[in-house]
C-alpha cells in the first residue's frame, strides 16, 4: 500500500512514520526543505518532498492508496487575529490542494484527516453527558468552527471515502503540551483551574498513532472520537498528575482571574468536552494508555 502523509515532521507525524515504515511505502510531505532533507536521511526508503514539489508534480497522487492529513499550526500561542488566521490556513489550504489534485484521478484515495473534539464546541454543564459522533455543536467556539470547516472542505465525492479522527489533546512526555503541564507540578505549583469541573478529553500519542493505523487497516469512513475512555475533569487530571509525580496539588486559579488569560486559555482550559470513544472501541480498537498515569509511566 502507498501512503502519503502531510505534516510528516509534526508531533504526531514523526511517531507515525516510525510505525508505518516497515509495512508501507510512504511519501512524506513537509513545507520545510530543511526538514524534508532530514526526513530523507532518517527514512531513506521513503519519498520525501515539499508542498512546492508536490504542486509541480501532482500526478504523484495517482499512485497513492491512502492520504493521512496531519497539517496544522499548533494551538499553543497567543491567539491574535494573525495567529488565528494561520490556524485556518495551515489546515484548510492543504486540504483544498489535495481536493484539487484528487479530482482528476480515476480512483479516490482513502483520506484520513486529523480533526479535534473542539468540533463539538464546549459543554456548559458541570456534569455533561459524553458526546458521540452523532452530536452537533452546542456552544460554538473558534475550535468548533475550525474543525467543522476542515471536515467540510473536501468535495462530496471525496467525503464518501474520508475519515475524520477527532482527537482530544494528544499527550506525551516527549513533546507537545504535556511538558508544559508538568512544569508547575515539578515545583509543587500544580493547580486546579476555575471550578475544576470542566471536562478534559485527551489521548496518548501512542494511542493516537495506533488509532490512525487502525483507521488505515480497517478503511474507516466518517468521524471517530479518539479520546481515552477514562473520563477526566481539570481537577482530577491535575490531581492524578500530582500523585504520579509525588507532589501536592492544593492551589487553585479562580475563574474570574483565569478568564483574563486569553482566548486560547478559555478554549482549551476553562471549557472543554466530555467525549465518548465507544464508536471506534466497538470496532475492536483498544487503548493501551487509558489514563494520565499510564502516559506518565512511559519511558520511566
């Protein structure tokens, strides 16, 4: 099977490539010429190219069976208007290009696209019912608009062969947001944010990659929530981290202060989604790291 991966040098992409290389023929796409060259050195059996090179030779996609789309600016940052525009452009523009390239093909490749649980907006209830793929947006946010715009970008003909993996926050000690979350706990400064009752849905990097591979092998179509089956709130998440690190967690950042920390903080920390992953579990997928403690133990 020939697989094309966009966002190949990203947090998820690097780990995914390592798992796929022994089994599949990979074409890796990156915006950076330098990163592309480095990828070629690490994975000499793969074809590595930049988006500009793909634009010059879009016919390469005619030999592709599966496209895994992982492009996207990290959500971490100060959400200025310019930054928010990059969030959209970095995700949607590559999808538009792929949509254009695929229109002339005699067959449509299986497309697996990274999305997020932010697609559901946020739940205002302190004891929310877990959301399923059948639920629609309750309280709209930038993240819900971003996710739903991405999921509606492909043409109708391609949608029939597309899978959208709605990831919770992807966590691993090697990078992403988890090291930042652990830092205050290291100094015994871990704290509960706001009421602490807001839901927090996440998935380990290991399980995120396994879910992508599961989607490839089982040719999944449609949306799937990829979050740990164990339900967490901001409070239970931080308390479990503190316990795993043998630290205390008795501080609290009140909501009336936290709400002034910016739009990113509101969208990712002060609000959240309680999400069910039963749909993919019912197909046989099992999470290897269902708790934050499991993730913390990795590489210890």
